[in-house]
C-alpha cells in the first residue's frame, strides 16, 4: 500500500471516530417524527415506484428460476415473494427473490449524483424483515427506507472520480450498506448493533463491471437480490451478538481504501447528517432504460409532445451526445428480445427509436420479439448521432436533439436535466401511470382497481398499524 493511498484513506482527523460510529448513532436515534414531511413524501414515492419495478420483473425467466431456488431452500415461511400468489419464504430468501425482479428493465430509482439505486437496496430488506418480525407499522418502513436511502446516497456522493475509474460497480457495493441499515433499523438495532452490522457488511461487499461488459449475463439484472439479501444476514448476525470489522469507512482496510483507493470526501458522507436527507434528491425513471439515456429521451419526447409529432411525420432524428452516451449507441440484432432485454435497456439507439415509434418505451417491447424487431427495422434507421465534446460529462450527460420532418422542418432542443429528477419531476399522474403499467405487466397481472389499492395503501403508509394489509395486496 502506497503512502499516498494510506494518507488518503485517513480523511478524518486524528482522534475522530470512524464515520460508521457517527452514522450508527444517527440510525439508532432517528424516529419517524424526526423526518421532514418532504422526506416522508419522497420515501413513499420511491416505495411505490420500487414496488412497481418488482411487479414488472416477476414474469422474467431469471426471476422465476431464482424464486424456484429460494422456495426450495425451505425455512421459516414469513416473508412474501411479491406477485407470487402468496408464497412466503425466510426474509433473506424473500430479498433474493424480490430483489432479483427490481432491475430487470433498469426502471428503478436513481440518485443522479451518487450514481446508484437507493430504494432497490433498502425496500426489500425492510419489508422482508418487517414481515418476519410481525406487527411492524408503516412509519417504521418509511423511516428505514428514508434513512437507508440517505446513507447509500451519501456513500456514493463521497466517492470521488468517475464511476468507471474503478472496477467496482457502485450499485451493489454501495447499496449493500443501505440494505443492512434498513434491515437493522426494522430490527430495532442499538447504535452498537448498527456499528457491528455495518462491520459485518464490509466483508460481503462485491460486484464488478463484468456484467455490463459481458453481454448476456444475468448478473446485471438480478444483482439486487444477490447483494442485498446479505444485508439481512449482516443485521441478523449483529442482533445476535456477532461482532463486525472496525473502521468500516475511514480505516486503512475500510470501504473507501479497499474499493476506491482511499479517494473520497468524508464531508459528503457526514455533513448535515440528520438535517438534510439525500432521500428527497432521488430521481424516478419515466422510461425503462438506463438513466444515462434519459436526457436524450426527455428531449425527443418533449419535442414530440410540444409539436404534436407522430412517428410518420419524422424523417430523421439527430442526437448530439457526449462520450458516455455515444458509447451506448451500438448495433442491435434482430431477435434480441427477450433473452437480452437488459442489454437493450442500456442501448441509446434502440431506446430513442422505440420512443419515437411508441411515444415512450412500453414494457411489452422487452418481452415481445416481434414488437422489438419492428423498432429495429422501421425506427432505428431514422436515428443517427454525432459526438459533441462540449457535452462530455462525469456520468449523466446533457443531450441535444434535432427532429427533421418529412416536410423539411427541423425542431431542436437540449436537455440538461432529465425528467424524473427532483428539479424536473414526474407528475403525480405520471408516477401512478408508471406503477399501473408495471402492475399490469406482472406475472399475475393486476387490474387497475387492484393496483390502485396498493397505491392507496402506500399513500397512507404512515397510518398503517401493520404492513400486513399491504403485503396481502402485493402477494
């Protein structure tokens, strides 16, 4: 270990406690009543959004297979496999089965600056443990999700540099701490137990870029189940007296030194802890695709709406993109759906083509070979792109779009902040519409009245004395 890296890993002053010690006190002491109203509403929005993503993923082959494995393990039948018709399994198995469904279409919420998926990590452990314990109320779920989302977002924000400067993929290696925090909070952990839970999380951290570079891997789409069930394990072990590693974040063998060469900003991790919450700075995705694509999609669909354009009106779409997004403009073979649907969710060329063809990206396009192939053959030829170095960004880049019509007219716009960001939020109707679409795409499709019962239960979650009625609706 170089002296430079050793110095960087000690971003705290001598004599200060490790960040995990400070965070643990915050996690243990914060109550629902301490949360600002805006944080409560943001947490509930993320909860409903994430439940929709789980439902949408339930028919996918990998999810069906993983749930079969989890059910076969047996154990205490206490926690619901969402959309299964009422199957219950041990809490960690439920996180595996439900978590594997969340990211099937890259539709889950994102912190655009921290570059990770907070609620994918927090919600399934919170719900599974709550069912295992029984008689856990809605306030406890909101509190656990709000705290865990804030924590994992802060961990990501504290990491310096570009996300591809390291071999680790941020979502699982950061999110597992949020999963642990959510599970331990539901279990009623003390500050000392939270410290040990985080210390038991450290040796379980894993997840590299391999699944994004080796097309056809299932890992990218099921990673939330693989990683976050271990958050439940860490929390349960800590609650039973098992001791975790020390100096979880700041130490010479802690998270930042081991995974990010010690290059982090401790102030981003701790500043304003308990005073401001990154929970309300999380973006919801309006379209099932990787977040990088959303500025271009926002620009294209805004122009189509404003100018009342139909697919048949469009001769050509020209995208001006930075280096990150240009790398996502890749060829697509006929027959890519459904086996490689998760890879298509990261393809700029396909996503924009689908958007002009369907005025959005319907979930059905990732299931139906004929529907996807029609986009490939009729819409993708209308979309081209050019590299623009002025749009190069850290991760999520701005996009410029020109739509040229058959009559020669040209309409152009630029998008810097994609729809779904807190500064450009989805409307309430858009959020509900997304949830209804996801629920209708479930393995056991939910008609609108049944789906709206779930949305209503989440809207009044803090009023529920127990989450059992909500979980019955989700079964």
